[in-house]
């Protein structure tokens, strides 16, 4: 086979295809968003003095990325694992000056006061997942 045959097989990415496009399993998406939210919670506690609003704002892009990066077969797991990740990421941010019980009270207070961010991010993930699912079903029906 000549040089032209070898060059034809090499797939070159398009100019706009430089963003990462991983496909996470259901477990992988759960681990991804949980680890990222915990690290963002730690970063928020260090840099922004445990600002709950900053934590909530950082939660929304994690929701979008999780919904975009999950595999087609595991689409419905993304919105389910996001509230769990939000809760686990609250531990470094929550007020917990009185030990373990104080930390738990801080997490529950954070869940109550930041419910808007939790619901908003989860709703964004549900919308993305449902749009991806509908487009998948439509493309299957065409073929």
C-alpha cells in the first residue's frame, strides 16, 4: 500500500473538536461528579472562606459536564448521582465547629439553604439527558 493509502486512514479532528468528549459509565459519572464536587468544596473552603453561594455556582457546570459526558446507555444515572455528589461535597464547606454532629448539622443546613442550586443543577442535567435520549430514539427510528 502506498503513502496515499496510509494517509487516507488517519482521522484528523475538526477544528471545533478539540474539547474533551469522554464517555463515562454510570459508575464513572458518579465518581467524576462526587470527586470533583468534593475537591471544589475543599477549594471553596480554602479560597472563598466556605461560601455556599460559590459552591452552588460551581455545582451547575459539574452537572452539565456530567450530563454531557455520560454514555448513551447510562443516561439516566447522571441526574440521580448529582444530588449525592452535592451532599458529599458539602462536608468541607459546612459549618462544623462542634465536631461530627456539628458538621452533619452544617451539611443539612447547607442542603436546606442551597436547595435552589441543587434543584437548578439537577434540572439542567435532566434537560440535557432527556434531549440526548430523545435524539437517540429518533436516530434509531430513522435507521
